[in-house]
C-alpha cells in the first residue's frame, strides 16, 4: 500500500509540474473609442504639420488696364499656339524636339506642305508691350547681390536671383527683398 501511495504522490507532482502556472495580472482597461480617435488625430496632426516658416505673401504687380488687357491677349495666344517642334522629330530618336529652322532645299516643312507642322513665324508673336513679362505681370530684373535690389521698383518689377549666386548670399538677398517688399521669382526652398 505504501508503494501505491508513493506512486499517487509522484503522479500528482508530475501533473503539477506539467500544468503551467497562471499569473493573475490585472488587465488594463480599454480606453473608449472617442478617446482613441482623438489620440490618433493628434498624432496625425503632429506628423503632417512640420514647422512652418514665415514666408511673406506674394506681392502682386500694380498694372494699368491696358497692360492687363495685353497680358490676357498674350495668354489666349499662348493657348492657341502650336508646339513648335523640330522637323521629323518623331522619325529619329537622336533628334530632340527643340525647334530648328528647316534649311534643306527639298525639306517639306520649309516648303509649307499641309501635312507638316507649322514653322515659327512673326504672326505667332505676342503684343510687344508685354513681351518678356513674367506670367504674374512683373518685369524681371536679374539680381546678383543686395545692392542690385536698390534699383528695383517693387510695384512693377520682380527680382530673379542669378544661378551663380551661392546659398549664403542667396539667403541674404531673400531677407533684404522681404524687408523691402520685393517679390523674388525663384525663391526656392531655403
């Protein structure tokens, strides 16, 4: 009998060893749906909105009625204007699409054949008074240093910083232009 009791005790020990011990840890209470939604919205807002720089509002040119009318005409003509491409640009891959005047004696584009695209001509020109104006209506002035900004009239002219100007001087020019209320056409991401 003693051996049977020993066997039973051994079986009970084995059972206890096999069964995992359940730890009773208090569960966290789930937050309500509204609280979760608000937390998600806040995280999304923080992720989407980077620190904003104080960029001045874009200045608008002070144009007379005649100039406004001519700029409107120029815009309409640009919409109707065909895309002037080099002759037979579609035929050979090594030819680009940039315009080249046809010069060959037998060139069909030069001979104005109907099945060829139109050539660049004086009739496609825009009003001379607004030629070389920026689409915003400003006249462009090239700027290479702060001193060049003194010449600009901010009502009708805008600055374009030269491509050879470095980052340090560019920042100085942008700051000086903002102080004077001059628009910079190629501000870039500084």
